[in-house]
């Protein structure tokens, strides 16, 4: 489409674009185009030439050929034709692991699950499979998934912080919502022995090996599928010399290990049960990073329990940091606690 536009040096483009928006001069929905030195900004059709006077004095007004922007919906909710009373029950977020989307649905929305899944794929072109999360279940605490669209084979490749993770979310638990937290921990590790007591497929261990400077990283998991993918992911990321994957119960394995400088405890519903084991393997001056799902109203009680656990083990503990990592339910959050052994 041929329209009037304004030719602006690149270094001034963003300033001019904002001024045009403020003065209702910008043609919303049309592409801004550029060459090596300039950007060409389309002018709103029907604008009075007197409004362009200040622009004409400063910049060149040109004729330009321009396309309309892709008007894809910003949210899958815009595409679903259901009753308004149900629309407000649609979840505002979901987990994406590689090409797999995992979503929790209110039971009233189950009859519309195909519509919901199709809409999610429409706005996320990289997704090929959508599954409903029916909760974490079983001995290894993995998600019970019901596939709505796509193959029942949910094995996928997930990218995080310049690392690749092969995994199957129906066999292992993996939360993409901890990506920032994993990077935070990784970057504070300096010449330390690090123990990842509940490693899963290795996201904490591999982030630490890639983005920190550990002396050694050991990861343990009791789930054979986690161990299988953890070993695969170590090799996928070229970290065979930096990370050791062990399979078994941390309660049995940890007492046989050398002293550690830092312990990661990411077992959200059971971490508290293993504090004494972690304390026994830690140097004085070492750190625990504990992740636990808890009621927001009970955080202080949890802190008191941790301090008491330290006393029972003959250790003085100090909580040096805490974060609400993400919501888990209307009343609960995943809480991260940084603990120092004094």
C-alpha cells in the first residue's frame, strides 16, 4: 500500500515515533521500514497537512510502499468463542516445554478443551502438543498429563539459558518457571563443590556447570527416567567433565560423599525432611538453597522449623535470603530460602 511517510535518521527513529504517537500522527498497524541509515515511518491517513508542518521543517516527507502488520491475536483467549462467564475461568498462564504446552483447566472448561488447545497453538506456532495437567502424582511426583492435541509421545527438547534439555514431562518433573532462579544460583558459585540432592533431568546442575565456576557438581535422583535424561543432557551440553549423575535415594548416597560447599534442595513438597542430611555433608560456612511449596501465611513458621533443625544437628543456621518464586495455588507459593551454616 502506498502512503505518506517520514524519513528519519535511525538514531532519532524511536524519539520521532513516540512523538508521532503522542500527536496521533502514526499509522498504527502499518510496518515501519528501514535502510542502512534511515527508518521510514508511515503517517496516519487523513492527517491535516498543517499537523505535519513541524515534521516537514525537520525531516523529509516521502511516498512509501508499506505492508500491514501481522494482526495475530496477543492471547489465545481472544480466539475462543465461549460464554463470558466461562471465559473468566481461562488460565492466564501455562508451561511451555519445547514444543509441549501444559495447562491446568477448571473442570467447567473441560468440554471446551479442544477449542482451548487449538487456540493456544494458533498463537504459539512452535507448540505441536497440548496436554492438561491433572496434578502431580505417583512415587516419583510427576505430572499426570492428558494429551488434547498432538502425539502421546511427549519427549521434547527444551532450551534454557543456552542449555539443551531432553525430557518427557509425563515421566519427569521439570518446571520452566525456575529458569531465572537457576541462573541466579549458578552465577554465585565460585570454586565450590556443589551437591544437587534432587536433580531431576539436571537443570540446576547444568546451569551451575555452564554459568558458574564450580570445582565439582554432583546430582542425585531416585527416578530412573530422570537419571536417564540427566546423563543424556550432560553429554548434549558437553559437560561430561564437570557434572556427575548418580541414581538413588539421597538419604543413602549423601552420607558417603565428600564435604560439600553448597547444596541445592529442590523437592518442593518434601525438602524439609532432608535438611539434617544436607547439614551433615556441608562445610561450616556452606550454603543450602531450599525450595518448598508452602502457605504464604506459614513462611515464618517454616523458618523457625529450619532453625530448630539446625540446632538438632548442632549447627547454627541463618536465613540470608528468601524469595516468592511463583504462585502454586491461591494460598500457596514456591518459596526459595538461602540458608548459611554458621
